[in-house]
C-alpha cells in the first residue's frame, strides 16, 4: 500500500511500499538490525494478561528508499453528518509510534476545526508535566482500569510500555450517534480492535521521517531515561511494520504539510452537511 493512496491526496513517485519504508528506517537505526520486540509484557499476575492484544513482526534491513510526495490539498467542507437519514458520524483514528507527533497534530486539528470532537483516553501512567486530568487523559489506578475492562466500559484498550490505555465507550458512541466526527489518538493494539468493531472508521498511521528524528523528539520531552527511550524506539519498529494495516499512512516531516494532508482526507471521508470551516 502506498504512503498516500488516494488520487485526491497525490501519488508516490515510483513503486514504494511500507515494508521498504520500514527497511529504510531500520537499516541504520534498529538496535538489533532485525526483528525488534516491542512493548513491555503484562505481569503474570495481571487479570488482563490473557485478554491483552499482541503484535510482532520481524523486519529485515534493506536498501534506503527516497519517498517523494506531491500534494493537492483541498480544505475541509463538512465534519458533521446532519442528513435526513440520521446516519452516524465518522470515527477517525490517529496511530503512530511514541514521539511521532500525534498529540501536536491532534490539538492543532482541534484548534483549526472545533466541529471535531476529541475522545479523551484513560490511562494508568502518571501525568506528565502540564497534563490536565480530563483534558489530556483520565488518570486511573490499574485496579480501576481493570474494573472498566471487566464491565465492558472501554471501546478499546491496550497495554503499552507497562501501562494501560483505553477509550471510554459511552461518550464516543453517543457522539457518533448524534452524527459527530470523533478523533481517537490510540496505540496499535487499540487501533486493531477499532478496525474489528468499527470497520467503517477512518484509520490514519503517522510515520516519522527517520528513526534518528524520532529519537530526537523523544529526548526533547526530557521525561524518560535512556532505557525507556530505547524501549520506545524498539517498539516503534514493530509499529511501523504494521502501518500498511491502516487506510492511510502520512509522514510527519513538516507540521503544516501533515495537517493539510489530514484535512484533505477528512474532506473526502467525513460526509454530511455542516457549517463551513474557516481556513487558517
């Protein structure tokens, strides 16, 4: 599958696949130079261990490949479905490795297009500096999270780097029922669950321009030690290998270009008349 695979978005020059892109990233950066294990395992005592989604793909090193993208980006016209058939809104999933810039993209989209609704995820990890309860995440204990899973109150959930992440079900389903477009920023395992339960969801995978740039972004956070960063980079190789499972793959090299690419995709996929959005 091409990095961008719709005529509206432009075309890749040459026949380039996600596997080639993975090899390009992995050649000089993968600490093991071949299939990297990703993510910390659930503890043997965890009640979520047997139910936890898993993923693993081996990647072989290969020759570098240069990827060039030509864009013809329209503006968004509609983000809410208000037609007479009362069809549900669109679920939009953003996924990508830690540090790729998903959060920045997400909040820039929300600033530009207030018609979009953000689903706030739940997590068992500790808050980072400047993160606000109920705005960035709902922060809960592992036991509270496990109770939500047991009660089927999460739309999806996953374990990542030793912590749980999940999407509260009720709010998302109600927003979709009202015809709204809802954004989810979730991990790979959660995105796979969404693909199974919401096959009509628009799933977008955000790629880094290189592994060295991904490492630079992770270190810029100044929130983790070298060991934690190394584990995230190993995990990133596994996640990037799964990018072709998504409807669209976009390289986050330049923020404004990436935003424009996502807006073009929403323009094509979010149906239904709503008030026009001003361009910024």
